[in-house]
């Protein structure tokens, strides 16, 4: 029966790929048609009347009527939604809200309409379709697919609404036919306490026939370690994840760059695997890695999202240029704004990307628009520090579990300045000094501003690297209340908020008599 399911899904997937191939050849027409559908359908809503959506006849007409907004600038409309009002941003009443973390850590409640929910459910099928078509692995459905989602159970809100993690909402609405192939079970998936959930997932999965996993890389590592611990407790081989899951072949990942984790995953899993990156947020399904072994992501044109791209260098201007599928260029760093079938209209989502191809439209995620480091004019972005950590690990024979970089500002009692890196190694470098030097060289190669500031140590000294013990980042995220599949460690910040939490963890460990694994001397 499971093999038959695989063969049927392969046939479905081939049909789906033919449809995707059609819009790949003419993405601008696909996006223009989608925008026309969205504006026509929402013309009678409160937002539609306020912005004359019924009069929109072109992309330019839409952009002239609907300004770009940050998420919080929709607040007058959010308030109406919270009061249970219908026809505010999208026809009908929106009852589902995906709870996600904003850039400040405060929760955001992203509306999910019925049409938007259908898009998320289709996204899950599309992810598997790309894998099945590229590999013809019809035996995938003989085992289980493990999705490590968030930790907020969908809970009733005011006026009949439901608030929860997107993963929980989607899991609750997934067709019963697919549920038999998934782990964890609904009971475990909706466990609210993240640490208890990780343990419960490991208890369910350590002896199951898991053939695919999905999640943010750092949390998957935490799950792998628990699975191996269950094997050791049972007296079974636990050298690598393949000992527990010999048929594991598919690893779906997203949320952060996978490159800093790639070598660690290869070591932990212990066998070749098919890595598939997705760009999927609470706003919708934006892009997918459609080519095996290539890190470029195919921008989705039929996923219910109209994309706009604003050059990062123009974000501070009063009327920044608003590009779309017909006008984007390769090599330019863009901030993304989306218009969706759930009632977001020209809304910034906080991410930046670069196009690497226009035939078809393929992108690379370059970072969060609020994740940068330019305390002294060096203009480092997340992509710079992630590439540098990969280069340093390769040079020094190290593997990194997690890392963070923050500025050190001069103070009245100390003129010390520069960059401070906190690195939790899975395999420490043989020569820490060589690691730091390689890190610095990689940053200088990638970023000319950093290179100028580092010239002769005139403005920036060599980075300070603090190696921290295993579990430091986990404890920092726990202290912040940010444990869960939807939360990501900030790899770079232009302030010391997260750095001070890490230092607090190190101080507590040192003062309790533990070894913090570094020479930082925090206490």
C-alpha cells in the first residue's frame, strides 16, 4: 500500500512539475495575473475601498495606490480583525492567526485566510513533489516523515479566532491520508513546552523508520542528539543518526543559511542525504531549492504571493523604487515586500535576497534586514559572517554548532572596540589562532568596507573569539523564552542584547563552578 502511495504521488508530482514549468517560462505574466486576482477579490473589503483596489488595472496602478508598510503599520486593520469584523483585509472573517516572533521578539499575529491556508497545504505537497520527481524515491512513503515544527498549540482567541504556530495550524488541517506518514503524532506535535516536546519527539521517533526530516538546522541537531542518546540507553549502536534511521535520505531545512551546519550534518547523519532548502514563512511559501546540489532557490510565482523587491540601499528614501518579476536585476540586494491571499498588502517581511538568475527567477537569501553589523561603518551582513565562519572552519578543521557576533563599543572606562564572536564548537579548531586569522581574512575578502577598517588595525582590531561550551546557546534561548522550531539564533546584531544574555549564561556557569570552555573569565 505504501509503495502504491509513492507511485501515485510520483504521478501527481510530475503533473505538478509540468504546471510549475509553464510559469517558470513567463514569471511576469504569472505574477501580474495573480495580482489582478488578489485586487479584484479584495476590492469590496475595507482595505480595498480605502485604496481603490477595484480601479487597479496594472502593477503600476497597484503600486500608486497601495504604499509599502511595515507589519505594525496595519494596526488599524488588525484591531478590526481582532474584534471579529468581516471583510477587512480579505473577504469574509479571518479566524486563523499564525503567531510568529517579530524582530524585537514581540509576537506577531499573521492572518491566515482559507485561501492562504490552501497555499500552505499545497506548499507541503510541493516540497515532497520536488524530491520525489528528482529522485523517483517511491519507497519514501514506506516510512515516516518527521517535521519538527513550533511549540505553540493552536488556542482559542477572541471572537472565535484561533492563534498558534503555523506548523500547528497546518498540522491540524492536513488531510488524514497524509497524517499516517508523518511524525510526530498530533498529541506530541502540539506539546507546548519545547524541551518536553523534543524529548517526546525523540521517544516516538528513535526506533521508527524515519526517511525524511524537516526543521531549522540547530533544532534538528538537538533532536539528533536526543535520538542517539535513546539508542545508547537501549544499548544499541549510536555512532551516527544513520544507525537509528538507516533509510533517512531527505533533509528539508530553512530559516537560516545551511552552509555553517553542512559539515556537522554530514558527520551526525553519517550517510549521504538529499538536502532541500525551502523559504517558507508565516506570510507564505516564497521559494524552494528545485535543483539538487545547487543552493539557488526558485521563486514561487503561483503560491498566492505577489512579490515586490526594494533595493536595500534605497530603503531610507521617501519613495523607494518597487521592483517586481518584470524589472528585477541580478546582483542587487533587495528587501522583500509581499501581497498575499491572507490580506497582507505591500508588507515588508524583514528579509533580503539577491537574484542569481532571471531565466527562471532564482534567488539566494542574504539575511534579515535588521541583522547587520555596522558599529564602525564596516557594513557586515548575515551572509558575510556566515560565509566567513564556513571558510574558517574549513581552514582550521573545525565544526560549529552555533555562533553569534556583536560589536564592542568603547566606553569611558575602556577604549576597547571591535567585534566579539561567541562560537559553540561541535569540533573545536586544532589551532584557535589560525581559526581567528582565517575568519578575519574571509571577512576582508567578502567585504571591502571591513577590509578598509581592518587595514593596519587602524580602526578595527582582530576579532575577539570566545569559544563557549555545549548548551550555551540553548540556555540563552531558553532564558529569552525563544525555544521552539520557529525561533532562530541571531547570527549577527548591531547591538549587544543577545551577547549580554550569552555572557550571563557564561557567568552563571563559571560562578557555579562549571568550566565554560573558554578563556573569557566571565564571572
